[in-house]
């Protein structure tokens, strides 16, 4: 169950930041230090504003996450109330791929 929550939170971070699902090819996982994504600190709660994130999850749907306008370029810091909240989605994972930087898409 904990793995599902971690996978869900990581996937939600990517979806909220990019508002799209990424289809990546399967590769061997790279070392955590090589993750390299601009969003890595946000995904892992290692950014300076991590203590402001409300860790009590609120229920959300995929449709509601995909519907709002998304800022361009995608921010690399927590600038909105949406980014300061943990969201809970009830979903069924039917397929996943591990990317070269250890992300799961």
C-alpha cells in the first residue's frame, strides 16, 4: 500500500506539473543522484518550501487535475495552493514503465 501511495504521489506530481502522461521507454533505473529533473525537489519534498505542504490528503479526480489552466513555463517552485497540498486519487494502475531516471510513468 505504501508503494502505491508513493507511486501515486510521484505520478500526481508529474501530471500536475505537466498535465500530460508521458510514454517513456523502459530502461534500467539510474542512480538517484542522476535523476536530473527540474521537478525532482518537488517530487521528493526536498525543496525549500516542503514544510509548507499540507500532508493531509484531499480527495481529487483525474478530470479535476487535468482541467485547470496550467502555467507556462511549468514552475520549478511551489507557487500555488495546489502545489502546497497532497492529493488523494482512487485509481487503478493498469500499466507502468520505469524511466531511465527512475521515474515511473
